């Protein structure tokens, strides 16, 4: 009986120890879990604070609307900083002081950055509103476009309606694009120093590498033909230069508009209809045209186009020298040699080209007697075109 009591005491003590051990282990596990949760919460908030701090330091706004959007994102009641303050209660007590300091510093930095951006916008607005004390008190008169610009844009608009696009090129060109690819012979008079402003030129026969100021915008056409496959329908406006004496009827620089159309089965009849369309749109539906045979190295056959005098209506006056006609442009079918030199098969494609002087057309439209007026910038002359 005594042995049974001893055994019972041993089992009882063992059970008490086991229960105590199990309770102790559970306590340790729960402590570890809460410890892990606290550490994770602390690290998560700290990382988010660091990320927001980097964003705020690099924050910028282009206008007041963007600045207000940033304020709502970071400093509003539902903003990201307010969300961090809401999570602050989950931070362990021993870490609240450190995290709280970080949150306050973040909020102060955001507020400071917002105020800085706001001051910048206010200063910019004040500078814009500040009156210019150097400005004349008299009302500033509005200007107008130059007559040459008016006519150039009108011509471009006319051709845009039938599918022509504008192409541009350099004013300082090489001999190859200005003359060589356009079928000019090496001894052609246009290459001589009497007609062309050369910038770099070797002695003797002209070379493709000679540098010069372009004498026509046909150089733009050669560049287009070497870079683009047919069909081609381009208009080439621009300034050109020629070594001529300056007078009421000539200048060392002027403006040209040249057109080029290349496709299959293009004929001289197509050219005539396009030029008739141009004349009627520029000078009125009663305008007539005539084509006179001429010569150009880059077209064959070639022609000069006259229009019926828009002053006397073709009856004859001093302006048209009693003929009733006024020359306006040159034109013709593109020479096959030009097509081949630009890499276009002349047996498959054909085309036409034309070129007119903007100053000459402006003279005809507005009856300006002296070509030099266009470049003298006399305000009294330019004001006459305000109504145009």
C-alpha cells in the first residue's frame, strides 16, 4: 500500500511539471510571435517613412494644380502621412519615441517642401504681373505679314489643294546639286562667277565639290528625287542668290517657288492645266495664259508662261508694254538626263517642273514698281499691306 502511494506522488509531480512546462513553452511562443509582429511593424513603418521622405525631397510641380494634387496625396486627412500616423498605435511602446520622431520629421519636411513650391509660383506670378517700366506708354501698333510672305503662303495654299507638299533644303549648296545633277554643262555661263556666288571654288573647271549660294531652289528638287521614289509632287519655296546689279527690277537675292511632279504618263498637257489653275487662282478667273518656247538645261521641251495683263485685261497698257501679256514663270518637262542622274528610270517615269519669282508675282498682284522696296523694311511701305 505504501508503494502505491509513492507511485501516485511521482505521477502527480510529473503531471504538474509537464503542465507547467507546456504552459511555459506556450508563453515563450506567444512572446516570440508578438515580438516578431512588433519588429515587422517597426521595420515596415520605418521603410515607408524613408520612401516617402525620398519622394518629398525630389517633389516638383509645374503649376498650382499639380501642387494641390501633391498636397492631397501627402498631407490631407486621407493622405499617406495620415495613414502612417493611424498605424502608429501598432508600434511597440519601446519604439514609439523613435517612430514618432520620424513621423513628425516627415510631416515637417512635406509641409516645408509644399510651402517652398507655393512661394515659387507666387514669385513667378508677381514677376509676370510686374509692369515693364522701360516700355513706351504709347499703345504698341500691331504689325502685319510681309507682302512676299502673303504671296508665298497664298501660292503654297493653292498647290496644297491639289496634293503638293512643301520641301526645304540648304541655301549653301554644292555644285553637284545646283548644277551637275540638273544637266548643266561644265562650261555653262550660269556657273561663272558673274552669275553665282561661290564660297569655296578651285581654279579651273567647276567641280561637284565647289560650295556656293544656290541660284535656284531646283537644288531642293534634286535632293528630293535622290531620297524619294516616284510619285513625287513637291513645292520648293526659298531664297536664292545671284550676282546681279541691284536696281528697281533686279536684286542680288530674291525668293523663288519651284514645283516638281513626277509619275507615270505625265504629259505637257498636265503641266498646262496646272499652270492655268495657278493663274486663275492668283489673278482671277478671267486670266488667260500662253506658253512660248524657251530653253532650260533641266527641261525639254521648255517654255515661258505669260498671263494676260491684270491691269488692262489684255488690251495693252504701259505696264505690259502694249502687248497685253506679262511674263510670269518658266516651265517644261523634266529632261530625262536629270531623272537618270537622280536615280529615276526615265523610260518608266516622266514629269514636269516650273519656277516663279515671288517678287515678280507680288509686283503683278500689288503693282509695286521698285523691287528694292521689299527688302528695305520701310514701315510706310509695309503698312500699305495691312488690309491684305
